[in-house]
C-alpha cells in the first residue's frame, strides 16, 4: 500500500499547484451536521416537510 505521507515535498507541491483550480472549500455544517461546500444551504434547513406539522 502506498504511503499517504509525502516523501518528495517538491512533487507534492507540484501536484497541489497543478490541481489548485479544482479545490473545493469544505466546512462542517451546523444545520445538517455534514461536511459540504459552505454555500450548499441557501435556505434554512428543516428536517421535516413544511406541509406536515412537527411532532412535539
């Protein structure tokens, strides 16, 4: 199995530079508890359908 620790820092830097245009910012979302890009939830997240009343 290949090591995930970079053994050649210059190669690691070149790879990061090559793919810098496809990097995504991922954050932990307090609304849904998942990790995703920060602009995914443009409206408030509700865990139930708005037409059904929420159970108390």
